[in-house]
C-alpha cells in the first residue's frame, strides 16, 4: 500500500523505489510536464461536483496526478479560461496526465506483486 501511495503522490516514485530508475524518472518528468502544459494552456482543474457526473469524474481524473494537483490548487492555478482557444486542449492534458499516473500506479503494483 505504501508503494502505491508513493507512486500516486509522486509520479514514477514506485518504479524508482523498485529499482526501475529509467522508467521511473521518465514518468517523474513526463507526467508533471504534461500536467504543467495543461495548466499553461488555460486548462481547468475540475471540482468534485457530484450533481454533474462528468465534472465529478474529471475532478477525480485531475486528482490522479497526486502532489502536482495539490500544489497547483494551493497556488491558485487551474482556474481555466473558457475564452482561450486552447481551453479544451488544456483540459485534455490535465485529465490524461491524471489518468496516466493512475495507470503508472497500477503498473508499479503489478511489478511489486511479480506479475511483470
């Protein structure tokens, strides 16, 4: 469980912890950069609004990136600008970065169990 928590909080940490340094460092660089690109092109960090299921799911996907999500919310990033031409691209980058990190967590878990 601790491995999965570390891998979720810091993208790639679970792979580095298990000795797969190159793979882990790639995740450590690529996923936060993808998240930062999403913020830079005026993407929105969605709230956990359960009255609208798609917004709630997007909020969960955003949370999947771990600590970068909390850092972005603390500094006030991720408000989004619907008028920006790149708004939807930013949303896509933010959501996909979170979902990819969740897949990285599952991969680290599978490696720990010896399935890979």
